[in-house]
C-alpha cells in the first residue's frame, strides 16, 4: 500500500503542479524531480505594478541561474514612503495599480483613477497574471502567489481597494487591524470570493503555489481567518483538475508550529537566522522555507551566509529581497543605495546561483540534516550539514579564523570538492579515511566555505 501510494505521488509530481516530494517532505518535487528553490527577487510588484516589464524581469532571473519569484495579488500595495525602499516595485505610480477587481466609473481611488468595484473582475489583470506565470514557466521559474498582506500602517490601508473609501460597494469600513479578523462579514466574503477566483484562474498552471497571507503575525490577522482562506482554496480545488500547495507564513525568525493547518504543506519563515526553524518543525513533515530576508543593509555577505546556512540546514527554499529590480531597471541592474534596507544586484544573484548549483549536485531526495560526521576545527566557526551516509556529505562552514573540518567517514577514498560561496570557484581535493577522524581544509577561507564529500568509485 505504501509503495503504491508513493508511486502515485511520484507520478503526480511528474505531471502536475509543484508538490511536496513524495519521499523527502523537506523539499519540493517538480516535473518528477526533487527540487529546491533559491532566488534573489523583486519586491512582489511584478504583476500588480503596470510599470514593471515582467518579461525582462523573469529573463534576468533565468540568466542569473535562479528558479523562484514571489508576487502579491494586488489586494495590498505600498506607497513610495514605506520602509525607506527607493524605487519600490510594490509602490506603483499614480494610475499604475492593476488588481483583480475592476475599476468603476466613479472617480476617487487614493492613487489615481476610478474607485474599484469589488463585485466585478478585471479581465486585463487576469490576462497579465496568466502571462506572468506562463512566462515564468518558460524560464523555469516557480511563482509563489501571496493572496493577502496585513496593513502595517495607514499608508498601506489607504491604498487598498478593500478600504471603503476606495471602492463603490461600501465594503471595508473597519480599521486596518480588523481587515483579516472576521470582523466585517461583507469584507470577509469579498476576500473569500477573491481567493476562490484566483484559485480557479491559476488552476491551469503547474509552476505555482499559494501563500495565504504575507506576515500575518502583524496587523491583527487571526488564525481563524487564515484557516478560512486555506479551506476556501482546498474546497475550490476539490472540484478542479489540479491541486496546488498552500503555504502559511508562520513567523519572523522562528516559532514552533503546534497545531498545523491540515491544508498547509509549506511553512514560510522570514528573517530566519540562525535557521533553527527547520529543526524545530522537522517532525511536522512539511517544507520549511526562508520566504523573505533583506533588511540588514546593502552588502551581500549577510544574505549570502543566511542562504547557505538555511539550505544546508535542510530548508526547502530561500528568497532574498533584491532591490536592484525597479520599474526603470526590470533586468535588476539598478544601483542599490542607502537608505534602501536591503541589497541585491547581478553579482549577488550569481552568488545565489552558486548555492543552487551546489544544492542540485546533491541527491536531494535522500540527503537529510546531519552534522554527526563533522566538527569545525575552530570552535568559533559554525557548520551546517546534510548527509546521505555512505554516499554524500555536504557542509557549509562560516565564521572563525579557519574553515577546516574534522570529519569521521567510513573507510575508503573520497573526493573532496570545495566551493567558495563568494566567487563560485570549485577546487577538487582527495582524502583517504581509515574510519577514524581526519581533517579536511579548504584551499582558501575568507570567512566561509562549502564542501561536498563523496566516495571515489573504482
């Protein structure tokens, strides 16, 4: 029975939407292959901002060797003053917001143009959304669609089509911290209708999964509301051909999930450094992701180290906010300068591509978090490790004054392949194990190094 079930899951992952891997619940499966997702992507305005050239944006991700992006639906957007982000793609210029709801003939939307009619859909929006996801598929990119987002301040709520002042339906009379709390039934019905509409529209796409709400731990979002939205997705898809993954954003940093939603298979964390969220929730057999990072200044190093540490801890996805993507530079070539809170750029994306290549060299269906085989020589260094005992041993070491590792491997000869995360330079070495502890050392150590150890055959 178990073998038949696994075979059915494997067959589904080969032909249907991106899914949870049938034998390794920590990662995805796509087109029949074990899959992890790594990116440095724009700030979620790729569809809702009419100024964004989505084709050039997605082509840049492809050229830079990355495979994921995240978009917001349009129920939420930002103003240029929010978060100190220069040229924020999530802050459309006046008249440039497109969202699922159609415009009415009544003037008065806060950022230019007519108010919205929450009973009618904008077919131009759905055409743009389908084009975006379809182009992403051609470029080998998975799209995560965040349906909703809390309103961190009045500047965001004042721009939402769901606020009564911005629609002709008299819906959305509550305060911004009650929008996602089941306090106004008419508003909740609008949100559920939008969820069901997007679920139906997106059912044709395989390179997509849903997120209930970005950062629901802010702005009064209740767990009961989140479960109503996830249930709406699952119910709608029960009558549709394809079944898509549902993600839930759990916390900034880390948190232990004690009552997981049965409809949710992906647990998203933001700013999860150190990456303890993976181990804390491993028994839940869900994909744990670092769904967003990017508020530690404009330098590459913090985000590069976070990415390597997270993925080598058993994470399934890593996403850095890349502020080099702007309306004027949809190819990600804008110079990122203070006061923008994060970084990005072509150089950093190449560093993330090195991480993705390293991960793809592993037997992703079989490796698991395992640091029992190694110990940093320098006690001040930290190591994060995956292993398939007897077959593959992978580690990322950072900090301290040296990257040497004391490793204990089964008796035999091994290839030791070092990768420099900053430059992508790969150096092959060799070692012979007698079964006792031995030391391996990277050819250079500018504060970090990665290694893959595999038995030599023949």
